[in-house]
């Protein structure tokens, strides 16, 4: 029998990457992710100075943060779906170029509107890098080994988080806050070069591409509505009012339309069908606490130290180290434990308990709280957040095939970012209200009836350098006393995450990249047998030839 010709790899076969190859690819990806992450953390300690320099208010402070979070939230599932359709390497390079453009624009900003727009562009780039790193990891690494590399990713994120505030504080105190935006640009260029050199992925099979434009628009509007509501509620209208009811109705209607569209289109941005399994559903709920803890902690703790205790940006960066070290330790060690155990639930369960305890402890702080007390509960919260951020994605990736890993990963990142963005907006609105009332009460005790730190809308101005010392003390105490309640709200949200992790079934991590890839030997034998069967069928079907006469 003639030997069968070698068959081309089937669509279900996947290249097996060595540890060395994976590390080379991860080096390029994590360089880009580090650049994006440090762009956020380096600015966190500089934001109070930036807002004071640009004559911003507390309400605008929240929106400078949520502008990037909202943009990142909206585009993350879009980037994830695009990564399943187009070349991941090209998309990663586009995201880096967008980041460079947004960083330069933010550094040149002379007003709050420009700053918010530039931060939104940065958010678009960050959403792309977060989605693409997860998608590429899901393409080249089996879920059982992915915890190990996800730990590396968490470690890089933690290093960026810990070095960012320190670097941002030093730059703000010694140079100028604008350099906080310029410094990451050379790092982005290095990441771009590394991706070009190191990232080599299999060529995608050509197929007809249908982009879900309607779903993209609906997702963007639906995600924006809650943040717009909490921004204006309490100032332009009451929390319980017809305007609030209108926002609620619009959100429900648009969310329902989004679900209908995403179930009907052939290439949905959020793969609801894929996410209908119980693990994905519970992980979406668990991502709520992870999102609020990850984004809210850095934002509000930095404010607490600078605006509540009056320390410099550099000191504020140093004071957040316990939280970052906790996150660094739990993300790296936790990732190693997950890979060795082949189970993600035990690590997440311990982490969610620590996150609840940490946030509840921070929920009791005021202007008399010692730094040691704050540091202990910051560290506990960091330990908890580090175990959840990557593993909520890993748990869902374990339930989908490699062909859908980009959209599924981005969908979970979308819900996590959405929870963080909405959480920061709500907590920021509560903070603004409480600070205003605290300042009014404090000034009343000094015999001052007019709020010396309020803008025209009753919002709090952040530039207090020209105020008398007693008024500045009222300002700092009012801020410090306002943070406890918002951390307690975050603790309640974290309890919901804990319940979700308790309820979910911890399925073992599979050892293959695809759901059920055929073995190469089996594929070759099957193809050979198939050729023999086809030859036999052809022989039986051929008309019988008459015997040859002698």
C-alpha cells in the first residue's frame, strides 16, 4: 500500500510551546502590560497635585479616574473578540501606539477636559493590552500550567503597582507632574520592539469575519449609564427622583437589548452562550469584589494619605507598600500553588476571606487611626485581591476552547473592570457627599458659615494651599473621616464575591490548550484508515471490466 501523504495540521491541533518559548513570549507581553499598569499607578500619587494645578474639584477627580476605567471597561470585550478574529500581535502593537498617544496628550493637558480625554485614550489602550495578554496566554498555555504564568503576570502587575506610586511621588515632588505621563513612553517603545522580536503565533485560518457593531455600541452605552447616574445624583438631582428612575429604566432596557443582540449575532462581542455555564456565571459575580478591591483600593488609599493626613506624594507612595507587597506575594505564590494543585478554588476562597477582612478593617479608619493599623489591613486586602484578579479569568478559561478564549477572557475582564469603574464612581460620589458635609460641620465649629473649600456647585476644591492653617486642618480631618464608610461599602461587595466562590464548583484544571485536541498519532491513523476505506468504496463502485481475450 502506498504510504499516506502527511496531513496538514487540523484546526483542532495546537502547537505545544516549550517553557523557554513561553517565557520569551511572556517577556514581550509583560513588558507591554507593565507599561500600561505603571501609567496608572505612577499617576495615582500625582493626581491630587494635578487636580489642584488644573483647578479641579473632587467630583472631577473621580471622573479623571473613571474616564480611563470606563474606556477600558467598554473596549476590553471588543479587543478580546478582535483577538479571536485578527492577528493578536498586530492588535497588541496598535494598543501600545494608542497608549503612547494618550500619554503624550495627558502630559500636555492644560485643562480638566483635555486630561479626561487623554486618560480615556489611555484606557482604550489598557483595555487592549489586558485583553490581549490574557488571550495570547490562553492560546499558548494549557489551563493547568496557566496558573504558574498568571502568577508571573500578577507579579509584574504588583511590581508596577508598587513602583508606580513611589516613582510618581518622586517625580511630582522633584520635577513636574507632567513627567509622570512622559516617563512610560520609552518603556512602551521597548515593549513594542520586544513584541515584534519575540511574539510569533500560528497563522489564523482564513474565514469570513463579521464584526458586531451594534453590540459594541449597546455595551458602551449600557456600561456608561450607571457611572453617569452616580456622577450627577446627589448634586444635580436627588438619589431618589424621576431622573434616577429614568437612568434605571434606560439601563434595564439597554441591558436586555444587549443580551438579545449578543445571543443572535454570529460573532458576539460578549459570548453569552459560552458564559452560560455555572462556573462563568459565578466568576462574573466574584469579579465584582475583585474589581472594586483592585481599582478602588489604590485610588482611595492614595487620597486618604495625601488629603486625609496631609503627606507628600512620595510619602503616600511609600505608605501603600504593604498593600502592594501583599498583592505581589499572593499573586505569584498563589499562581504556583494553583498550578501544582490543579485546582483554583481553594486559593480563591482563602483570598476572598482575606479581602473581606482587610476591607472591613479599613472601614473603621478615621483621622485618629494609626498607620500601623491601616498597614495591617492594607496588607490583608492586598493578599486577597492578588489571589482573585487572575484566577477569576483562569477559572472561566478552563471551561472554553482555545478558539473562544479571547472573547471569554475579555468578557470576564469586562465585568471585573465594569465593577471597578462603577464601584469607584459610587464610592467617589459617597466620598464627595461625606467630605462636603464634614467640612461644613467642621467650619461651623470654627464659626465659619461659608464653605471655604467649595466650588460653585458645592463640590470640594482640592487646592487648599492658600487657606489658613485651622481651615486646612478641618479639610484633612474631613477627608480622613470620610474614607471609613466607603471601605465598609467595598467590604459588603467583597462578601458577595466570597459567597459566589463558596457556591461555585471547583473543577480541575485541564492539561491541554484545547478542550479535546486529538493526538497526532490518532489523527494520522484515522486519516490513513479513511483513505483505505475510500479506496475500497471506489473499487466496489467501479463497473466490472470484461475478461481480456487471448
